[in-house]
């Protein structure tokens, strides 16, 4: 038997379905707790990437470089989820493959999504609150606070369809990172599999529902400090954009369309596509052979 430290795509498809079965069997309590951890891990990645890049992000001429810098940091969040352990809604969209393979019922998948999503939100809000209380948004003469508000205001200012398409492209890449990490049999391989797709998604400017649970809530909370608001306005955030940055716009303008886009990007373009290519055809072939053997 060939000795290799990775799985083939067909083997990854089977491992992904088995992982989905395991996720569906978690207790609601563990779904929620592991969801909190994953939300916190992604929030740590979000705040760390902002800290690394805020001076670059504040200037139009260095904005792209800032996104690349942020992307190089952000992958740490998914690394923590995959290796340390956590339940992340965006990755769990691939459970759809197990539903199509009739290994997972729809109700357990939706239960997992609900409790994990709720946990992700709690973990993200926890880090956003602590960052606001820490004083770190004073960094760079309050520019980090201003950039935090500016990022949040931009995200709630997207149209529904813009946020939806950005959500699709984001989770297509995120789930490919999880997919490839599943195919790696050692930790170094998993780290490398995660790093590059996540770097690409952040650099591109796509929208991740769980990351936005931090980015937008941190911006809303930061609005309560005048020095950070002043810094945001100096960066071009208008009073109208500030006024539109609130909890209602967070959920309606961003979280809803981005979440739907994430489901399509990860669930359809990764989970369903690879199930169709590698699992459905194999099942059909086995069924055909079984029929031949009984005739």
C-alpha cells in the first residue's frame, strides 16, 4: 500500500462526510461551547489582522498591501479551529454533503448550524467587548479605533447582493482550506493548506459571516468613544455612515446576506460539487455492480 501523508480528493470527500456525521452527533451543549471557542479564535484573527495592517488600510495608496498583510495574519484563526478544536459555522456548511449521501438527516444538520452559529456569535462578541475595554483601539493615535469603525461602516453599507456574492466567494475559499487541511495527515500540512486560501480570501476582500460578527460588533461598540469616532471621520466616514452603523444594520444588511452566501459558497460549491463528483458516481457504480452480481 502506498505510504503517503495526504488523502486524495475522493478520500477527502469521504472524510468530510464522516466529520459531518460526528458533528451532527455532538450534544447541543458541546456544539455551543465549541462554537464559542471558534468564534473567539476567528475574532482573535480579526483583531490581530487589523492591528497588523491598520496604518496601511487607512491610506488608499497602501490599501491593497494592507489587505495582504491582514490576510497573512488571519489564517491563524482557522488554524486554531482545526487543530486546537472548535466548531465553525462556515466550515460546517459542508455537512450538506452528508445529507446528500443520506448519512445525515436535515434536522440534525440544522441543529448543528443553529447552536454553532449562536456560539460563534457569543465568542465574537466577547472578544469585541474585551478589545473595546482594553484600550488597544487607541493604537496609532486612535487610528486603529477609527479603522475599526470604518471597516464596520463599510460592511453594513454593502447592498444585499454585494454582500451575498462576497459571502459566496469567501466561503468557497474557506471551505477549500478546510477541505485541504482534512487531506493533510500532519500538522505542518494542515497549516500550509489553511494559510494560502485564507490569505487569498482576506486579500480579496470577501465577506465571512463569523469574522463579521467581530468586525461589525467591534465597530458598533467603538462608536461609543469619541476619539475613535473622530479618527474614523478623519478617514472619511461620514455622519450618515456612522448613523447607519447599528445592531439592526449589522444583522439585516450584512449578517443575513453574507450567511446565505457562505452557505452557497461552502455548502454548494465545495460540499455538493465534490459529493457529486466523488461520492455519487461511486455509489452509482457500486449499485450497478451489485445489480450485475444478482443477475
